[in-house]
């Protein structure tokens, strides 16, 4: 089944909203997919599209500086976080 671009944009908005509300936590892709009730691979694709647009940032290392081998954490870019914060006030 194919989704229209409009529906993909709505799902991307849900992802951005979830990342904003979970700040300062940096959830893994699986956590985002579970929260939005979507397939993990589909959410991963959406996240990489958002990354290309500089809306989200991927985190590939843990706090000790060790690289995650199979997982990626995500957070909003600072620019997007500031925009969300100003609109919520």
C-alpha cells in the first residue's frame, strides 16, 4: 500500500511532535515507532528524510562515546526545537 505525500507529512509531524515532547530524552527509532504505532522501518525512512532537511539529528554514540552498532537515537535539531518552543508559548 502506498501513502500519499500528505499522509507522510502528517506522520513526520507526529514524529517531530513526539521528539519535542520527549526532550531532553533521545529515543531510539524503535521507541518512536512504538509510540506512533507505525512500522519501525517506515519510521526510520521518515527520520532519515527529516535528517536530510536538517530537522532532526541522529545520535550514534552513547554517553561513554561508544558507537551503537545497530541502533540510532534521535533528537530535534536546535533550530526546530527553538521554533517549537516559540509557538508553544
